[in-house]
C-alpha cells in the first residue's frame, strides 16, 4: 500500500471523507469531480482510494484546476492481486462480473487504511459495485453513502422492474415476433407514460453465460444501496425531478442529487500544451464549421465489422467529425482516413471529453449513452444521437429521446438491440442531428437544460444546497453514532 500524502493531515475541522470508486474510468471520474468540488469549496478533507495501476489517472485529475490553497487530497493505493486493475481491460460481460466480484479482495486493506485515517474518517463514500464496503463501514462504525453513476430514471426503473416483475408475463414473441415486427413494450403503473421494451431490458444479457452471475451481482448492489445511509446521484432537479421525488418518497434510502459534477471541471486553457485535437476544433470554429463528436464508450468492445459500418456511415454523411476511438479498436483502412482527412480526424488516446463537448464548434454527439457522457453533453448544450449498448444505457436513451427530447435514437437493422447498425442508419441519424429539424429541436431543448444545470450548481441552486445538507446530516449521524 502506497500513499501520495500522509493519512494524518490537517483538516481545519472539516469532515474527513473516504472516497472509493469502482475501478473503471466512468465510475472514477464523477467521484474525482466530487472530491475536487468538496475540497475547492472547503466542505471536507478527502482521502481517495484506488489501486496502483489507476493511481496516475486519479492523481492527474485530482490536481487539475485546484488552487494552491485548497489543500492536498491523500491518495491511497491498495495493492490488487489481479492482472487487470481497470474494467476497461475486460472483453466480456462474464469477465466484468468476475472482476467486480474480485474487488472484494481489497476489503482487508481498505478497512485497515480507513481505520488509520487521521483525523478519523467521518463518512465513507463508495461505489455500489463495491458492495462489501457496507460491512466495512458497519465494522468501523462510520456512516456509508453509496454512489452508483447512473440516472435517477434508471434507478427508479430498475426498482420498479424488480417490484412488478414484467418478465413473469414474458412470452418468447415479446422479445421479437416471428415476422420480425417490433418487440412488445410495457409500462409501470407509477409512470404510465414511460414505455420500455423487453429487448432493451435484455441487452445487458447478450452474453448469456453471464446471466446468472450478473443477476446475482445486481442483487448485491441493490441490497448495498438499500442498506446504506443514503445515496449520491450525479443529476439535478431540472433534469430528473419526478424520478428523484419518487425515489425519495417511495423507494429510499435518501438520494442526494448533487450534479452535474462535470460543471466543476476546469476549462481548457489555450497554450503550447493544448492537445492537437483541440487545436483542430479551434480551426473548425474559425472556419464556421460545425463538428460531430463521436465516442462509443470505453467498456463495450465493438466488433470490427460494426466499427467499419460506423466509419462508412460517417463518411457517407459528409459531416465534419472528431472520432475518439479506443486504442485497441480495429485500424480502419488508409483509404478511409484519406477520404476524411480534409474534414475529420480520428483520435486513439484518452481525451478530455467534457472539454471537447464544451468547444464552440461541436454541434452534436454520437454516443453509447453512458450517464457521464449524457451529463457532459447536457451541460455543454449539445444534442445527442444515442446508441445504447449495455447496462443502464437503454434507460438513459428512453429518457433522452422520449421525455426530454434532446436526442435521436440509432436503430439496428432488426430494430432491436442485438443486431448490426448499418452504415445507412449512422448516416441518416447523423445528418438529421446535425442538419435536420429534429436535431434543431433537440438543440433548443438541450440548451435550456444546460442553463438549468449551471443554476443547479451555483450558490443557492438545488445541487449546491443538497451537497451541503448531505455533509451536515452525515456528520451529525457520525457524531450521534459515537455517543
């Protein structure tokens, strides 16, 4: 175990939070943003837990944009006896579940490190994938708050699906009819206006070998949230008020909507260290050209054939685009890169997505609909083309397309979520988003939400108030539990 700062640090009377994200960038980033927010606003002292292979990523972002007088966040590295230390290195749902379960090997080291924190830890904030941290918190006598980086909508829909069990009425043809027609939909009595499709619920189980293991892990996560003191959700009332209200009144535990935390990220600073893709976007802005940003997530391995369909569709669309690809994704043909070089670029390294979306030249986002990506796009006022692939993404897509009307859906060739998305569909959706009337309406709607996002995080805003109320309540709970 290695520390970047001593666990015994001066905190000026602030509560001392132990923050532990699940080992995946999409789970780590919002908790880094929370840590930076709490420190910058002098609300807490932070000790941040991670593993050695993830430590550089964490430290670089914890130091970004913070003033010299904001104090130091201690980073504790917990040795992880695994060849893979981040979910981005996994290739299947089965391996993902095994990786999530193996994180419990960190429990003894985590408990020893939290017990050694000076001043003593006031609160533990841990990702719900680290379900065993509830036992750790109980053993140490410290309040535990769960974090799961999905929408309030997805949280509520999962709870209602467990409660009503629509699968008990499921017939084989409800997933896909013999004649290839659209699959059946269902609604929950609490939200009759929300129509969900059976095939969307099953998307996480495309890898059938992981079905039982994923259901077991999901049950553990649900239980850890239920038994936590409360729940942090990275959202805001202007985006999801009905679902936040329903959770707090009919589900629980208390949910604190304290986002969008990406609002607190530092702005990109022009200069010699400005990344090449940001300079490229600067040139597009100077030329008055609108750009589509394409990023399909870091966890899902997209088949080579599908990536080539995406490439062909983007080329057909004739829009200007920047495509952030995973380093391990297939190399596209030299002919493709030659065809697009005058209007588009490919990037094969980690990019600051929030900064790209905030750039004035970016007018649309083709995305897998992960919640971090959604919030960054909403905050930037950029409309989306959504292509949900896994986990909570189908729920997020339904919220954005049907209710908020800030996105267009990408459809597969069989109109369900298990087949290929053809190049013609990519081209159609991209052109409608960037040039069509539906895209213009989505742009107008997301612009209004962007304003509400900023207001929520400003002094006196709903999220600004929620984070302070949360800290005060948890500290009071900690004091009472020790009497």
